[in-house]
């Protein structure tokens, strides 16, 4: 894998009136890696992709794709990237094959080249048997795989995947993951993936940028992000709001940090199993009552909580509901 960056962004920003959707993000993506933007709805993930693919003009900062300045060479940038958008974009009145060929037409690819390449892409995503069926007959998983094939029609050096498995069932999501891995391993493709699924980022990405409110708050490999938490996490609920025993808990061997929120203590420990027993003993010795206790090993959700102050899992239900509503409205308009 080459270590040369295929994406370089410096201070990239986008404002919509007084709203800062993306606020001065800087990052690099190495050629051949899967780079993830992990964050909730409204974090600025899609807006960042829109700027890098020249669909939106940045309010500030600069970026290069494969050595091409997105300001100075937008047409050249579009030729070297592919995009799989969050929304379904295929024309339901056309067949799968016709949709991909239409994308090729927009790139100016001759039909003599685009038709056989389109069939190869349909085979890649296992849609060859549905090539001549109208997209209106496709399932959600088939539509997502068609979007993936369409994004590859121009032989991109860099493929942008915006929430590629949103709205899919677990089995279909796993299938899409396998296609993404294949593009990296067999085709040596660089992929920029946005997601709010923790398991997706952990499983697929070589490096992850945790994004929140338009900022990048931390970048690292999944293991580096999890290790940055600094140990196991113990959460202890206490029936009594007072007294605050944080300082007493900090004195327990192997405990590295304590934070109190309401009637819960969030404790970091080098060895959670040992510390949790001692914490319970301490609570009881103070005449207080334990209402709950949990022990978790480092995870991406814990890392997200550490850097942003809230759990990413809390965002997932709302994101799914919004997506389902959009799909329903789109179909109702047809």
C-alpha cells in the first residue's frame, strides 16, 4: 500500500448562513486505505463529501484529490472519483443495466465501452440476473448494490461511500461490507466511508475520524481510538446523590479517573474486574446503596463518549426513523 495521500484537506469549512456545517477540518487519506468519518446525523459528514466531490463550494480552506485542487480543477476531480450517495438515485423506470449506462453517458464514456463494463459491474455485485429488470422491482439491498456498481462506472481512484448500509437489514449489510473489502483488497481502491454504525467503522476502516458538530475531534486506527480511553470503564449508580465520593474512588488502586454525573460514577480502571469489587465495597462502607454497576472493555462507542461527551448509539434510532420517512416520501411522489 502506498503511503502517499490521495486526499489532503486543510481547514476545510462550509457555512450555511450562520450555521457552520463543517468547521475547519484537516485530514489526509492514504492511497489504498479505507478512511472513515464516524459521527451522528448533522455532524458534517455528507457536507464534507459534497465539497470534496466539488458539488458544494467550500466557504474556506482547501483540498486536493489525487493532486488536483478542488477549486482549480473541479472537472478533473470528478473524473477520478466515484460516489455512492446516501439516498437512492437510480431511476425506477429504467433497468439496472440502463441506470449504469446512463451514469457512463454522463461521464462521456462511449457505449461500446460502457455496456460491457456495466455488465461486469453487475456481476461484481451479483445483479447480473436482474440486469434487465426495472429498478422498481428491486429490493432495498439490490438498490444499494446497484448504487455501488454505478459509482464504479468511471474506474475511480477514490470511491466515496455516504452511509452505504443505512436502512439495510443485518444480512444485506454484511454483504455490502464484503463488496467494500473486495474493492480494497482486489482492486486496490481507496475508499472514504461515512457512517454512524460503530460496528461498520470498526470492521471496515483502517483509520477513523470521529466527527461532531462540524469538527474532527480525533483521528486514529480503531485500536488506537479504543486504547485512548485509557482502560476499562466501570459505571456505578448510587441511590443517594450525596455525598460525592469521587475523591475516595480515585484512591482505589488501578483507578485512573472518575467522573460523576447525577447519581452515577464513570470510572476508568486498568483492570476493571478488580476495581469494581473495591468500588462496591467503598460505596457500602459510606452507608450508600448501589443501584447498578456495569463493566465495559474499550469500544468505539466508549471512545466516542470520551471525546464528545455522549454515546453515538443514542443517535442511531433517530437516524433510521428519518431515513425511513424519506424513503416513504420519495415513493409516495412517484
